[in-house]
C-alpha cells in the first residue's frame, strides 16, 4: 500500500503570530483516490493545503511526492511537481478574458511566439463544455457571477492535467447541477489516475465522492477513516467534539401579515418578478447559476438599477436608487461575496459592526461616540458568538465563519425590516452554520422578513417557510415547505419534468 502513496505529509507544523495553525499533522494521499479533509473553520485545513500548494512553508516536518522529499517554495514549484490547488478564495484577474485566465502564462503560441488565439479559444471551449458552461472564451471575468468564477477556478486547475488536484470548498457557490458535473469530472480524473484532496463543509458531499476522510481539529490530526460506513453525525462529533442535533432549528413563532411586496420588477437579468414577503417569514429563493437571483437581490438593495417595477414596504411605496436609500427604508443585504463586497477586511471588528449605521454613533459636534461604538461592538461579539480576542482585531485575521458572523452583525446594526441573505453560510463550517441558522431564526422570530438565497438546496429546504424558484430571470414556480423536495425544486429550476406549482 505504501507504493500507492503519491503525497505524504509528516509531522507538519506551522505557526503564525500568536497561533499554532498546525501541530505535527500527518496526512497521505494514494494514487487515484479522493481523500476528504474536514474540520471546523480554524482547524488548519486551508493552511495545510497552502503548504501542499507551495504558498506557505512549514516550520518543521517533511513533504514527500512519489516517495521523495521535496521543498515547495512557491505555487510554481508545486505545479512542476504535478500539484494544482483550487483555493477557497477566488484568484482570477477580472479584467482578463475567460481564456486568458484559464491559460495565464501558458497560452498556445505559433510561429514567432505569437499567441495562437484559435487554439487558445478552442481549448477553452473544450473545458467549458465539461461543465456545460455557456460562456464565450472572450468574456471578461469581471462580468461573471461568483458561481461562474468558481467553475473557472476549477477548470483552470484541471487544465494543468495534475497528478494531485486539491479542491478547497469547490462547491461553495455551485448549484446542485454544477456540483454533480464536478463530481462526474472528479470520477473521470480518478479513472485517469489523478489523486484528489477534497475539502468541503457540505458533509453530505463527502459520502458521494470520498474514499477516505481525515479530520482535523484545532490544528491537530484527529483520525483518518474509510468513508464507507461513516455517518455525518460521526464526522461532526470528531470535528467539533460534540453532537449538534438539528442544525436548521425550528420556527419559534407564527408568521405575521404581508408587509413587503415586489411588483413587476425588471432589470438586467430578471424580468417581471412578483412576490410578497410576510413579517417573520423566511422566503427561500432557489435557482441555477445565472437564474438572476443575486441580480434581483442587488436591485432590491439599490446596488443595481431597477429598470421597472415597484417595491412596497409597510404600505409605503419605495423609490430606491442606492444602498443608502435601501438602508434608510429598512432593507439590509448580506452579500454573497463577503471579502470583496461585504466587509472592510483591513478594518477592525468594531469598525465593521458600526459601518452601515454610523449616524447612530454620532456624538457631540458630529464626532464619533467611541464608548457607544465599542459597547455596541462588544454586545455584537457576544450576541453573534464572534470568536476574537478583541473587537479591535482586524477582520481579515478571523476565520471564514467569524467573518460571516461579523457581516451579519453589521446588518443587524441597521435594525432592518427586511434582510436579504445571499449565500449566508458560504465557506463556513458546520458549527458556524448552526450558529448562523440560529441567528436567522431569532431575527425571523423578532419579525424580520428574510429573503434567503442559497446554492445549498438542503439549506433552503431546511430553513425556508416558502420557496420561490427562479429560472431564466423569472419566477418559475413556488413551493410550500411541506411540498418542496430536492427533486421537484431542481426539476422546476432546470425546466425538466412536470409544470412548476404556482404556490
């Protein structure tokens, strides 16, 4: 069996200022297997994969590729050894095309070292076809959705034809159909002899793809087990050291009357959208990539133009032309892209918590009331369970789950009447998910209407009181919670099968 090991990590230790991220971790990967790596945010998974990918160097320990010790000093070093990594954070160049991103610095050339545009676009189309992605190779990446960019990162890594492919949260923005396409590609890569390391907070995926599972907790190796025979509860117990129970929770109060209505809303990628939201209701918005859900959400929040239609809140007709006007009207938007659009990463937890509602903390002569601001941030830290030594900690130094909780705390500071939560648990672990679900339930119980957008269909089914399905920019169907299943929601979203119910 030792001859089958393509990659081995021995006693890997890595320390950052004040934090031991990895403590003598051991891990091995066999030829043609999918080895899942799981653990809570901060367990050390991404740090370990940054070491495998040559981004970080370990303080101590050994890396063996094909049985031989190696030193990986850069991502280029790792690529030369046949290792490709799809990191959790997107790393594409927004002003370059799809083709230029996939084959960056590796464009096919012809006589005179000129780029062979025909060959470049042809190879790109072949890769796009693997995901049934209807994109032009010439399309600029800045015009793509986060989900499309996620697929592009995967295709870029696959284009190297690696011996070892690391996928760190590859489905965090993918729909169920795109996820299944990824799994089919993984099966094909396995059959071709490629070895894969798979990291995901969607534990249900582990049982679909993994041969073995390694659990990390607090930077230490807990256990490596065959995936066959494992249960989700067994993995969670090893990850968090406790049983979580029903992570979605239950409704704590009755849903109130209708108080927010969208009529005939149209914009760039959505058309004639109509729906109503009731007080305390969690309204799920499901659909495939490109269905127009995020574009609709951004238009309701004033971040994109609403070309036609009307919004009514508490019986008052709204005219929203900017996020400031949306916030003033009582609408908050938890963006799907917390790092680029949601948080001020170089600022502190305290600064982020008060950012959308600075007027609340104005003191005499318009100066900031530092005491009130600090007290609010401390209360938010306690209420939202933000794990940080101080509210003066810089947000970029927090784990993904804690960053997401800061983002939620930001919008609660505006006391919204309507909260649009777009991918609220993207890239966070099962423990943090459970806490975020609890917080959303509390908001709903307090009378806040929540519009939930998520690519995780189980999340929508577990949380939503009612589900609207978008297809090609329109509302294709509506399901009561009791009627909705994975199968009929996907069928409605893709236009396959029987006619969608109207709710």
